[in-house]
C-alpha cells in the first residue's frame, strides 16, 4: 500500500525540483489528492510547474476550470493539466463505471467545456454528459505569448482515446515504446487530426518514461538489473485496472520482442510489477540516456516527463547530470 505523502517529503522533493523545470503527477483514488499537493508545492516555489492529473468523473468541468484558472492566476501561469480517462476505482468516489466509449465521450465534453471556459466568457454548452449555462470563470488563466491557458496533456492508445487526443488535447503523452512504434503513432495522430478537422493549434507530443541514470553505463545496468531482481522477489501487487488499458498492454507485449530494444528501453521491469511509465526504462549514463531521449526528440517529441524511484536521490541525479545535457 502506498504511504501518505508528508509535507516534509513534498517540501524536499520540491526543493530538489526547483529551478529544474520538473513536473509532478499522481493519479488514482486512495492516493494524495493531486490538486491539493500541486497547490501546496506551487505556493512554495517560483518556477516549479505541477502537472496535475485530473479525472473527468471526479470533477465537474466548470468547477475544475475555475479551480485551475485560480491556481494558474496565483502562480503566474505555471499550471499544467493531465487528463486521465482510464479505469480506476470509480465507485469509491461516486462515479459510474461506464464502458470505454462512455468514458471518452465524457472526456471529450469535459475538455471542450474547460477550454471554452478558459478562453471565452458567458459560455453555454449542453452536452450528453455535462452542461453549463451563461458561465464565466474568474480570475482568468494567464495569457503569455501563444499560451492562452494551461496546456492540456492527454494519454491513451485506444482508437477512442486517439480520436479525443487528435481533436481536443494540446499534448499527447506516450509511454516508453520503441522508436518505430512512437513514430508510427505520431504520424497516425497527425493524420487523424487533419481527418477529424482539428480546430486548435497542432497537437504536440510528449514521452512519459522512467530513466535510471548513473555515473557509468555499467553501473546503471547493474543497478537496473538489481532493482528488477528485487521486484521479482518482492511480490509487488499490480493494479488490475492498469493492465486492461490498451497502452499498458502494448508495453507489456514489448517484452516478447526482447529485453532491450533500440539499445534502450529496458522492457523487463514490466514482467515484475512495473506499470505505466515504470514498465520500460531508459538505462545508462547521463550521456546514454540523453542520446536515447534525443532520438525521440528527432521523431517530434517536444515534452519529456521523466521519473524514477526513490524520488529524492533520482531527482538529484537527473537534475544535475541529465537535464544539463538535454538543454545543450
């Protein structure tokens, strides 16, 4: 079971993340509330950008749009939003299960209403799942250059998810799949955006993955294999909802293609409990991992959401060794 995050732990993570443009994310019922944690950290920083995971069934779009706009205003435009539509213990917070088509139809309406409330006044919208009448959000979100509101990140690999991403999201996040697979998905989403008549600026693309960085390649792989061995012996429980997701199953299937693909990523963690961004890892020295990330960048990836555990030492390693190479 996950232990509750303490204020001191959050403060120390924030201190190490400060001035390094890190973002934070957590999802799911029974874990620290993402909006509360993000607000606490944002209040104690000046550059930290929280990436806040939000479920459409947990929030009404008008209430969420108002809360997020207020936080964006108070932080000077540092808020990022990740919309999550996958399965969870929905009944625990009073939501209904619904099938995949229902979840993504609701997500589409949620995104449309939130964007309208951030960019328009006196909004009226009547959909199948949500409605607002004569609604205006105050204070307004921070407008800076081409940024008119907090960017809306989105994940999902199913056909239903990709249709929503192609028309409504600002950034599509991918898990750590091989280069050819990510490249194919980028091209498919670009084509889908055109086919469905996307009305917003072009969809951007991001990578969400675990990075294990050490001083040398050899040390990194030794530590990676030791961590996987510990996972294999630890009886780590898996969230059954996570492993029904199309994107998650794509990651798990990678192990059949080999332990290491494209020189990176490392697929074995997914066999022993790694899920989501922890299913595949980029392993190596800072130079090795930076080289791997630049290959994704060459495909069109412009956003990177990186992590590893335990968070405090890994944030320090990544911030001091990896990020400077990515900024060159």
